[in-house]
C-alpha cells in the first residue's frame, strides 16, 4: 500500500466514525423523553468502567478512551439540555 492508499483508508474510517457519532447522539436525544434528568452519575461511572475495560482489551490507552468518552458525554448533555 502507498501513503495515498493509507490516507484514503483513514479518511474512510474517519467518515464512519463521524456517522457512528451522529447515530450515538441521535440515540441520546431519544433518551431525553425517557429520562428524569440529563445527568446520571451511576450510568457515567458504568460507562467509564466499560470504556476502560474495552480499551484494555483492544490495546488502547485507557486515558485516551476516557478522554473521548468525556467529550461524548459533554456533547450528549449539551444536546439533551438544549432539547
């Protein structure tokens, strides 16, 4: 593979990631009508543990995974509060 091929592959993966994020946030928005409040500390702790474990399993940095999760949670809360 060439550098151009690899860059094209990364670009395709980035597009898939963004589409999955859109789906995730749409699902979070649907939860708004089912939840009493936007913040659920128990659920956030559950997610953190799940993400750390999955990161370890995949050989990824736990810190990086938790940083991504934090960004996702912030955006989910922002969207739900705006609804």
